[in-house]
């Protein structure tokens, strides 16, 4: 068994890249626990991610009486939290310390390093609110993987495209090899 990584996927057209990242992490020998936001479930299904990880995928904070505190159990023994893709909405909620769903609760409970791979339209990425949220998260030790320049889901081109899974995987391995 490898080190445990919690992979959060938010509601973005790039959600399929989160599944590809999970596959890469598994190939590298990591155990991957998936967490999907409600919006992510509009793009991919929990079953799809579960097939890749070989583990149950969590989607809700409440409702599983066998694990009344999933945000704690998911972060127990966690070596790394990765959110890929991370929407502007997630960045804002994380920066403000909101914990109103499973992924934001996991984010607040996690004591391991965190990597966030943003994915959004370039106008959203460049919006001062997002810039401020990212700066605040980085000041708290969160590492960014991207975004990069490229084609966006809306048909335009600009910075905001999620980094490819191979690049995020490399950032994960680097973060684990260079932990403090």
C-alpha cells in the first residue's frame, strides 16, 4: 500500500482531467480517496472515479451513519490533498474558510500539504477577487499547479486552463519528496 492522497474534484469542464490524475496517482502506487462536489457530479460520476481508484468515492458531508465525520476520517493518515480541478467558487470558499460541503470541510481539516489546480475562464482567473483568494491561499501554504495558457471550455484562449494531469502528478510527487 502506498501513501494516501485525497483527490477533490470540483464542478468544471476539466473534471475528466481529475479522473486522469487519479489514474496517474494509482500507477505511481498511491492510494487515492476521491471526493466529488455536487457540481462535479454534473460532469463525472462517482462510479467512474471509484473504478479508477478502487475505493469508494465520497460526495456528501452528512448521511453516511457508518462514518459520521468523513472530513476527519478522510484526512487521517493523508499525505497530500489535491483539488483538481479547482473552480473559482472553490477557491473563494477555501480562502474564506467556509466548510459547508465535504470538500471544503476536508480542506479545513487536512494537516497535510495541499495542491490546487485551478480551472476557469481567464476573465474569472484574472478577476481581483480570485487574485486575492489565490494570494491568501498561497500565503497559508497552499501550492498551485497552474493554471496554464490554452484553449478554454467556452471556446476562447487564455490563462485559466487546468494544467495537464501529468504536470499535476509531477507537482504531487515533488511536494511529497520535499515535505518539511
